[in-house]
């Protein structure tokens, strides 16, 4: 900082300290502090570590102060006029990102920042830089992620919504002596599902796999009132596994006049064996309510199975199915205990 040191350095430092007291803008305060520390003969490395900024920021501020004096510390963007990325621009960007390029005449099926800039220029007449588009996307909380593959429900929208509403009304008006559960099956693989995890730059974690895969299957029922999960396990995902779950529900809820089971249209739920079981005295207490086809988001137990994968099976390092299933049971037992505690605390 030899170029700015003079007999007036002490006065300059005092003047900057006085003006710093009235500055509220965080970035401007940082630039003032950089110059003050430089005037105190602090090193660039010390300043960057103390203020938690890059060395380039220190050098850039030093150069601006040497060239322009105190006025060089102020943000020049205030002279740029009206901001290009206005609230109206961001609102339009939200609409564009929510759709896809083909809706705007492009052949590409996915967005890039460059394509967003071209589309927004066409729609608003405002052209911005690539870095500015990155900031705009951050402002609207946009992110790059994997879309979820879905199959469209073949029912008319009005019919689907009416059916779903009837199920919600049934649960909301459920008598005290009746139970409603959400039912579904899940596959447990010894070969772990690979999912994202935090790791250091330049390193990639490894997940050892047994090689030869083994599978177990769970049929579960999640209580619509309490959120607790009842399940049975088996080696095959078939109608018999579903029957075992139904008998487990009858056993767990001996005083329930009716047990309403909300489930999907999987083939094992509609076999002659199931019809035969429901026609027995105990089975007559069970009522099956099928969701519209391809509506997994309306089956609450789906999220529970996702939690099981996230907390147990994804990236797991169990060498045997016995160990893996022990971890699954432990997680579900802990989850049910937490649900009971939450219910009692209310």
C-alpha cells in the first residue's frame, strides 16, 4: 500500500473510521475496512482471513482506492440506471422455467441458461448476461434436478378429483370405532440403491455391493390418524403377502368395527384369494378403497417408504439380508415410537 501512504495517512484512516460508523451497506463497510486495515500496514492475507473474503477482493479494493480515492469504494452500479432484472422479469421467468422450451417454439426439451436468456429476451425485450441469469434463477429459488417420471391417470380429471375428495371426506368423518390405513408394498434389495451423499471435492465414496442380489418384500399399512406403520415381510410379493397384512390388521385392531384400506390397483390386491378372505367373518370388517390409477402421490405410505430407503437402504453397507432387515425393523420401530410420543405430547 506504499502508493497511498503519506503524511496524511493517519488523517485518512481517522476519516474513514468516522464515516464507517454511518455506513449500513455490508459490502461498502467491507471495502472501508479493507482500506483501514491496509492503512494500518496489515497484509493482504491477514485481511482476507479476518474479513472472510478473497484476496482478489482486497487487491481490487486497494487498486480502486489508489486510483479514485474514497469515491472508488462506492458501488458503481448505482449509476447503471434501472435494473434489468425487475420484479416483473422474475415473475415471467418463474412461468418460463415452470414450463419447457418446446412450449416456446424450441426443439430442445430441457432448459439451459443460454436458452432461457433467448426466450426471456423474446418475451420481455430485456437481454441479460449469463452470470445475471444465474443470479435471477437463484432469486426465484430455481434448481437443477431430476424430473420425476409419471404415468398420467386415464380417468377424466373431474372424476379423479371427486374420487380423491370422497376418500379424504371418509377419513375426516371416520367414526371412533373405525380405522383407515394407507397400504402399499416395497422392495428391499441387498444390492444397495445408490443415492447422493456429501463428499469432499476430488474424492468419491464407494459403496460395496454383494454382487448377487437378494430381495425381501414388505407390505405395510400406515394408520391415517396416528401415522404408525404396521407391516409384514415375505420372500415374494404376491397375494399371500397382502393376505398376511390384512390378518395383521384384524389382529392389531380387534375392536374396530371397520378397517378401511386405501390402496393402489396392483394386481395382487384383486385376486380371487383376496375376495375369498374378505368374505370370511373377520375379513368382512375390512373394506378396500382403491385409488384412481397412477396416483401414488395420494397414497401417504409412499413417503414413508421413501424415508425407509433414505435412512436405511440407500448406500447401505450390509453384507447380508439378515443385517439389512434388522436395520429396517429398527428404523420402523423407532419411527413408530416417535409417532406415539408426538401423539401423547399433543
